[in-house]
C-alpha cells in the first residue's frame, strides 16, 4: 500500500508541473492570438499574475495529491465530476488570489480589487486555468487507473507467461 501512495504522490507532482506548463503556454498563445495581456489591468502590479497562477497550481496539486493518497489503489477510477470540481476550484482560486493579492498590496483601494476579482472570472485566462485543471486531473486519474490495474511494470509480449 505504501508503494501505491508513493507512486500516486510522484505522479501528482509530475501532473502539477504539466499543468503549470500547459497554463503558461496557453497564456502566451491566448495573449498572442487576441493581442491582449493576461492581466489587463496594469494598476494591479506585476506580481499579481504569478501569484494567481501559483495559487491555482497549488490548488491543483493539493487536489491531485489528496485524491491519489486517499483512494486505495484497487478503487481508483476515472471520475469526471471530480475533475470538474478540481477545474472549478482552480478557476475560482485563480481569480480570488488576484483580488486578495491586490488588496494586500494596496489596501487603500479594496473595491478596485473586488471588481478585479469579478473581471477575472470572465476572462479567457481564468477559463483556461479551469479547463487545463480538468484535463490534467483526467490524465492523472487515467495514469493511476492504468498503473494499478496493470500491477507492476509494463512487459513486452515475449516476457509474459503463457498461462496469462
């Protein structure tokens, strides 16, 4: 059982890095295609964007890790509703982290960052964060299900026993 949890934790870490890479690449492509900035409001500062992305990435990692560690290996399944919940969590955390980070950076204008939060909920970058989280969560579940069903390392056809 311990080996299964270690495997799930390692795959969760790799899936999180995949998620971050997909999000950064998608931000760049969306920015190029639409000729807009990911964070359209320049008054929020330069650190708000990385804080928002980092918060969404940590949310995805925590969700993947808790799912992989909590569910026993023989009960791993592909759960689309769980993937959708992780995507929604990443979507809302991305926008909320921007509002909170901006309000902490400039406490004199809390209403501005409240409005920034709602503006981010409708942006393409927020949708991208949520969609990427759903995609990576489904891939993570697929890898875990495939590994635990297989019971061991992959084998070449000539390595298999004839009794199987």
